[in-house]
C-alpha cells in the first residue's frame, strides 16, 4: 500500500524486537525501545514520574512511605524504585525495607494483599506509593476493610492516571500521568520529519515527562 513509515507501539514500556517486515522502513518506536538503537524511541520518564510521586508525599509531611511495586517488571519498576529510594535519602528519611513490597504482578489483588501486610506492621506506613492505579485500587480496598480512610488515615498515590480508575475512585486517586497523547504526538512528528529529510538524525531515546495529577487521596501526615 505504498507505506513509507511506521510507528511501532507497545501496550507498555518494554524492550521489543522490531518485525523484519518493517525494519527496512522509516520506523519510530512508541512506548518501547530496541537494543540495537536503530530507531528513535519515545518512552515515559518513569524515574522522573516516580520522583514527582514520592516528593509530593514528602511535601505533605509523610516520612513513613511504602512502595508496592511489580517485582517482575524489568524496566519501569527498577527506575521507579530507584527514584523512591533517592527522594527518601535526599530528604533525610531512612529507607525501611519493610515498606518496600515486590509482587508477582501489578493488579488490584496484589495491591490489596500487599497493603494488608503493610497495615499489619508494628509501625505501618502513613502513605503508599503504588506502582499502578490498579494496585492503588487494591490498596483502597484493604484500607477500607481495616476501617481506615484514604486521604485521612493513610494516603495513597498511584501511577498511570487511568481514567476509568483514578477519577472514578472515592476519594479520587492522586496519581502520575502516563503521557500517552504527548508520546504519540512526538512519535508522529519525528516520523514525519524523517520522511521529509533525506539525512536522518542519529536515533535516540526521547523521555516524556510524567506529571503529577492531584486529587483527594493524599492528605497531611498524622
């Protein structure tokens, strides 16, 4: 069909192998990257987004901050965990290994079970940074089950800003925006530029900021 360029997109941030049928064309990778560094790739700034999340909790006076993360994820999870630990350190908050829970996946059930464990600690956290909004949804369930109130007794912050979850939860979930629109926009602009220019630029990984979306699930530490 005379296709001269492709945007090859992934459903989540990961490493991919570009199909041979298109690897001799103009290609831009969206929400993914390849180890060969042959193509421009557009990926979310996982590290920066996580810093925004933890810094917001610290700003609200929290020092007992837990992080529930996906122990199987090889790319986004280590970056978010690194940011979590570094923001704590920068603010003179000692890292507590009991507050870092790694789960087999990033769904609501894992968030629920992990939060139950956190609430059973002798000194439970006053805030939870969840790896995804779905995990935060599970955290809400465990918190409500324990007779506590999200945003008052314990704060919760997620990552993704999934509209069918984050804005629908009560209270609304404070979270980090995965910049899907901005990533798609940049991928398209780069591909058009490639098609228009005879000399191609050296491919690089473009990081797109993940901003904080404030709702009502984070309150001052008690």
